[in-house]
C-alpha cells in the first residue's frame, strides 16, 4: 500500500497501486515564507533559512497528525515493512509503534564522523547549534507523545531519520567515494528507460549538427531568470542549442522578458519528457535535483550543477566526486565560467564524458528496480 498525499492519487490509480490518501504527510509545501528578509543580516538570513527547512519537514503539529493517521492505516493494513523517503518524519515513528522494520529509500546511512551541525558551525557559528537543538527537542517531543524510543532516528548530531535495517539508494559506490557509509546502506544504481519517439514537435525542428544542452531548475525553485540567461548564452558560446525547461513559476510577462534576452536558436518550454530528449542530449546545466541528476547519470550525460536548495548540494558533490561534471555555486555563476566548463565537457574524449559513460555502466550493473525489490523483500 502506498500512503501519500492527494497529488499522486490519479497516477497511482492508473498504475493499479493500492493506496491510502493521507490528510497530511507531515511535510509542508510550499515552504513557509522567510520573515524580515530586508532587515536580516547575512547571519540572520542563514539562520532563518535553516529554521525554515526544519519547519518544512519537522513541524510538530503536522508530523503528529500524520503519525496518528499512519498508525491507524498500519493497524488495518498490517505491513511487514514500512518504507519511506528521508523527510517523512511520521513514518519512522509509526513504524516503531507498529513494531515493524523501517527502511529508507533514496538516502544512504552515513556514519556520524562529522555531524552536519559541525560542518555548519564552521560557517554560521552558534546558529547550527541552536537549530540542531531545536530539531532534537521537536523529535523528542514527538517520541514522547507516542511512547517511542527513537530506534529509527539518529539523535547523536542533527536529528534525522536513520533506519537500523536498510537505507536503499539508487546511486553507486563511485558516487559515494570517500563517504563514511554504514553497512545498512545498499546501492542499486539504475538504468535509463528505453528512448521514446520524439512526440514533441519542437524536437524535430532542432539542428542535429549542434550539441543539445538541457537547462533546468526543476519544478520547485525555478524563479531565477538570470540562471537561465547565463546558461543559455554560455551554451551559445560553445555552439550548442540551449533547451530550457523553466517550470510553471513564471508569469506571462516574465516569460516574455526572458525570451527576449535569450540567444537564438533557444527552446523555451515548461517541461520536457526525459525519455524523448535525453538520448540526444550532449550535456546539462541544472539545479542538482535528485531525479534530474539520476536521469542524466543513467543516460551517461556530463553535467554542470548549480545547487539552489535542499539536498541539491549533495548531488553537486556526487557529480564532482565521480568526475562526471562540475559544481558552480549560484553566486559564482557567470557566462565565462559556465562556458569554460562546457568546453571541458563537450569534446568526444573529454574526461567528464568518459567518466559519465563509465558511471552509467556502473549504475546499470547494480541491478536497478528488480534488485531494489529483492532487497526490500529480504527486510520484510
């Protein structure tokens, strides 16, 4: 049974998946607004961002309500295992109350060699301590509410879900090179789906003798016109065709203003279908969302990551560690810097292209979806 929010109801129904539509998952979307931005110093701004991230996934009232609902569903469904992504806090508590194994999908179990709080403390001082303590207070309050001990939590640093049974990731050993992983981490990589016919009319109008470069900020934090302008002009500098997927966050006036500042030819669309575009794509410039990054890796495409928020920095580090591309911090993004990175990616014998091809093979060798299913069944 898939317990989730109403947004996925029609898709799950179409796939014939048994489902329970939750009144709330504990997750807050859109994220709460940042208060007093104009008056905030850089340090205050960083602290506000950290607290907002915490409020997004660890709001006590929301998580408590979601936990109660999951426990009720679990008592009726009687699962052998509860599987959750990393930030559904209610799932880890409900699994303990239901006395069934808990597994995390999409995130490794990392040894607390250096806690996130220690890393943040180097840049934002005492704020990390404050936010870390606040997170622990919230988790302990929730655990006390349900008489739980916290077996599915790491509370020795920044509070986070951590399964003692299984962390199932869709990446590979090379992607995590040098990261101190715990033994419950299992990697299954993945393979790209078969290429689909090019149903979008604009695809057939693109020149095939110039490299296609895919540019996107995903679907959540899309409203950065300068990102798209810089990336598109850098692509034009190296003789490529920019293909921009800008999402739905812009007004008609903003789209018109963006279009007027782009080189030609440039494709400007809301969304693309990976299966019809990526088989013909030579490179990508993007935000580092997990889904986008994984799709590019499984297609063997070198990439430039400009992380904006959430876990996107983790994907940027994986890209650099595995040698399949480059990480450019948002504040350092310029046409010249992106152009230089593209010039290192596009030649046929460029190291980033070679590394992307070998990482694609490593992902495919780990078994993908069938292997993931086999591992989950063994936990249950």
